[in-house]
């Protein structure tokens, strides 16, 4: 089982998401808690991929589509 550490930016993003779509934020946290922490990866059903916008803040990071 992996330890998950949330950056301040990730915490702010989740907080903002919860303000508008609490169910989406809960689903993201569930995926992190039940899949990422346990297996170290998310299911292919969530279409995980690397972000590759060279000018983006998250370039090089992984993303998945939870909802």
C-alpha cells in the first residue's frame, strides 16, 4: 500500500471541485484511496494518460477521467 501526499495545489483543486460538484470530488478521493493507494495505478476504464502541454502547470503529470 502506498502513502498518498497531496500538494497544496491538489488540495485547492479538490476543494474548488467540491464546491461545485461534491459528488465528483468524492469520486476522485475514492479512486485515490481505493485504487491508487492499493495498486499504484488506476483502472484503464478511467483512461489514464500523461499531460503533455509544454506550457501547462501539470505537464508531465498523469491525469485520469473519473467522471
